[in-house]
């Protein structure tokens, strides 16, 4: 919805884009519901070619470095992987620095991919840069720093051949691993083998997140910030049921 408020006005304003031009108009109302109705009517008029007599303002195109600064400020505190992503953003800024956002096209990204391949960068690294670049461009549109057709101009495909490092232990290997574990380590390894949880999730697991009655483990703070419920199978249920709960410590896995 293209509605917004300005600091110096109590009214809701509307924002559209037509023929590469940003169109702004006041709804002249403080009522959000009424403003939404006015916005929809105005938008239909523009779609049907009946352009209202309103003030027009050209889109102010920003440079990539301006977008980079604003994007880093935006994700700081929002992304757990901020420091990793910021490194990628700085790498991209060195390349595109003062390049206007409206001048980006498919060739810019294709040439960039070619350079990475020649320098023997991994496919995963190259694709990660492209993904972050797309996210930055999307925010540039949201922030009125670029036209809405920017994403279409840079809709490049990711490189193929990314290596997927995934290997499962056989039942025999898993049994031998558990057999050779120290007593305090055994339930941790059983959890890892049966739940697919990350190391930090396992070691920081507390009893209030374990529901043995309904056989669930609840993870609120996952890497992508989403809530996750993991069912407990019989093997893990047996291992957790044998653990001693310590009065002065909430952690499931405790080794003094």
C-alpha cells in the first residue's frame, strides 16, 4: 500500500509511479481507513489512464554507496549474521561505489560473475553476493532510491554447481560413535544425531524448552529468527528421561 505520513502534516499521503515518475498527493484525511479508499480510487484512475491533477516529483536516484550505508544501518541489530553480510556489502561497495542505482543492468552482474569465476571464487561465494545484492536493490525500491523496474533489469540467474556438503553416518558408525563417548557427552551426541539441531542450540538447551509429555523441543531463537518445534523420537526420549535435572541450573546438558 502506497500510503505514508509526513512529519509536517497530520494527513495521509499517497505515492504512485507512472512512466518513471513518482506521483504524490495528499488524501486530506487523518482517517487511515478513508485514506486507503481514496488511495485505491486514485490508483484505479491512473491504471485506467485518467491521471489526476497532482504534483509530480522525479525519483531521486542514489548511488550504490549511499544504498550500502543505509542498508548496513538497517540490518545492524536485525540480522544475527550482520558481520558476515556487512563484509559482502563492503566487497560490493568497492566495486560499484559511485555507480547510480538506475544505471545497473544485467551485464553489470554477468561481468561480475565472470570475474569471480576467473579468480576461482567458489560458486557459493559468488551466489551469496548476488543474493545480497538483490536484497539491497529491493530495499532501494522500498526507500524510493530507485525505480521499481530495477529488479527486472538485474534479474540474473545464480551460478550452478554449488557444492552441497552433506553426509550422514550409517547406523553402524552412529552406534560406534555413541559407544566411545564419555558418559556426559553421550546424550549430547544422541541429540545431535536424532534432532538435526545446531551445536549452539543443543548446548544452550534448557528444560523449559523440552516437553517430554508431548515429546517436543521448542526453539524460539533459530538462525533465521523463526520459531521451530522439533518432535522427540523414542531414542532421544529415552536418553533425556535418564538425565538428572539440577535445581540450580536450567541447562539440559550439564558437566560441572
